[in-house]
């Protein structure tokens, strides 16, 4: 969804699909500031959505969910790192 919004030239959430925590940390250091949201791309609802205040939280999110099976039996092969937007949903 965010990619479709970006393609229309509308401001949106900064995000990146990452294959490992090093790639995520590099993206965060170059493009974002903490806190950030890290979540597996193949999970359901809020499963695995992690609010990260520092690099150690990012590492833990990757350890807990990358290459792990979700509730549907699908392996999470990538994690999405997004900027955190404060506000009401």
C-alpha cells in the first residue's frame, strides 16, 4: 500500500524490506530515527509487530520472527522496517 501511495507522489511512511538485521540497522541509521516499527511481512494482524527504541530491539525482532513460521505455517523471509508515526489510528 505504501509503495502505491509513494508512486503517486504522496508523502508516506519511509520503509524498507530487509533480509537481515544489518540491512535494517543501515537503513535506520541512514534514513530514520528511533523509535521505528519492525514487522514480518508474512504474518497476520499484529503478530510480530515490534516497537523498537534502539538497535537491540531491532536485533531481537529479527531473532524472534525472521525465518520463523507464522500462525498460518508460512515462513517469514523478510522484515519490514518503517518509520514510527505518532498519532491516533
